[in-house]
């Protein structure tokens, strides 16, 4: 059954950017500047994404376009845009981290919605946004392969080295699902790739609750 999403109506603009974030997180090894540019441009040119904007988007309030920025090594950067999900135009943010780890995060605040569906664990789950995030992740992978991609409520960037060092964190991640992972990454985590469906050559999709 498809989920019905409704746009929130708030008296205060900040309320649209509250409630935690529904995220796509793409974790990489070390990338060159040209690779970073390709990754960021792929995210911003997605059919569902608009921007960057010069400020945080609030429904019904005009914004101006801004240039796409690529942070230098050891820096972090956040740019704001819009995302169309189930015919609703909501605000989003793209966070780029090139510091102790390399990650791109696309997030939509739950305050944009008038109520959010939850799954059997009581965790927010927006299926229409899941599909958009999956498409964006695969588009990025076709140009610059990532190690891991996680989708969900405040899913966070998952670092390959941390998962290798923390067996419980790795188990919890796989158990939660909604992850893309490269075959070689799974093997290095002592996980058999063929247990999961292929999304691309060398890439597996681990569905939620698989």
C-alpha cells in the first residue's frame, strides 16, 4: 500500500527544519577533486533534486539559485536545495565531508511532513523517499563507486574501517538493512555477497529487515 504524505504547515519557518533527518549517506575511500565534482554534480542534477539555493528552503517562500560548491580536502560544506517526493516540494540539504572520512549526505527534515509513517520497529520509513535515494545512489555509483550507502532516518555515514573493528556495529547495520554495499566491502566484513540481491555488477542491495 502506498503511503500518503502531506506537507506540513508551520507558523515558524524553523519548524520545517526540525524533527530529525531522513538521509542518504554515501561513504567513499579517498577521492580526487574531479571525482568529488562528479559525485556532487550527480546529486544536484538528479530529477528529484533542485538547487542549490542561497538559503534553506521553506515551502511557499521564494529562494535564489546558488552555484554548486566542491569543498577542498579536509573541509566540510553544506548547501541547501529542494526535493520533490510524491508531488510534494520539500527542503533538503547536501552535506559533504572531506575530513577524517569522506561522505556525502542528502537529507530531508521530517518537519517538512504532516506526520511520517513508521515501520514495524517504530522507525520513520518514507518509501517514496527510499526509492528516490536508491536511484540517486545508483546514479552516483555508475560514475564513482562508493563503499557503502545507507538510507533511512538519521542513518549516518558508515565507515568501512569502523565496521571492521566493531562486530556489533556491523551486525546492527546489516540487520537494519536499506544499504548498498560493494561485494569486496562485504567480503572484507566476512559477509557473503551472494546472500543479497545484485543492484549493479559488484554492488549488493540489502533491503530493510532482510
